[in-house]
C-alpha cells in the first residue's frame, strides 16, 4: 500500500476544489476602490448608508456593520452569554460558529444535522435543550437553509434566542 499524502505520499490530485467562488463584477471593484481611496473603511458614508438600508430592510431598531461574520457572531454572543450558558450548534459547521461561543464564555452543545441539508436537525435540538441553554445557532450551509419554521417554534416555546449564521 502506498503512503497517504499526509504521510509524505503522492497526492491523488493537485487540483484544488473550492467550496464556493464569489462573483465579483466591475461595479463591485469600482465601489471597493472608491472606499479604499476615501480612507474611510469603518465610519464612512457608505458604511452609514449600508447600516441604515440594512436596518430598514430588516425592520430593526439598530444595525451595526462589522468586518466579518465571525466578528458579528462574537458581538452577538458577547451581548447574551454568561459563563456556563449553553448554545446549541450543528455538529457540521465552520469553526467560527463554535469559537465565538467559547470566546464569549459559553459552552457549545452539538446537535445532529439533517442528512439532506447538512443543517440542524430540529428533533435533535429538542433533545439537547437543558436549563442552561440560552440560544440556538442554526447555520445555513452550502445554499441549504436550516428549517427556519421549526427552529423558530422551538426557540419561542423554550424562551431561547436564535442567532442565525449564514
């Protein structure tokens, strides 16, 4: 038997398979250059306009733009988690979904995923709820949305917050 690539053997393929490829057109490039040339990366007019339009579209009282999904999750969990609080997360997800809970002092509790969508299995979420559970973090993955209706009902029935990760 040949050595595996991770043991110094020959890789089966040198072709990298990307998970996703963003579509970046001329308009996106122009807008990024405009922001870079303005020197206002955080508090500029475009950021304020984005926050306002996003807030209105979501029907929210507030909106705050951050630099990444990881930063958004960290900020959300810092506002709601106390040491020892539990957050139910899918067993198949990106590291930030879990790391941000731990950084905020919480404890991730892994629930099974649905075979068809790779997203949280609402039935298993129900089994994972304890007196220490404060939130559920569904993750929409690879274009597959989590079961929004079922997870929203579970959260409402048990007085839990939902932190959507997409």
